[in-house]
C-alpha cells in the first residue's frame, strides 16, 4: 500500500465519522452552525478519500 491509498482510507474514515456525528447532532434537534460544519466537512473528507482510493487502486 502506498501513501495515497493510506491517506484516502484515513480521509474516508474521518469523513464518515464527521457525517455520523453531524447526523446524530441533527436528530437530537441541535440545528446549529456546528452541525452544518460537521456535515459539510465530513462530506468533503469522505468524497476526497473515496476519490483517492479509487484513483490509487489500478
């Protein structure tokens, strides 16, 4: 495994954790600016990680 693949996996997991945490915060009724930040950053990290994993798996 090379560094890009490992970074892609780490970004994907971090994004997934951010999306889950933001989703839990939304379901508790906490519609605040922090919830949006968790969801947006989680989505960015998740899709960036998926893109890196896809591009390195040839």
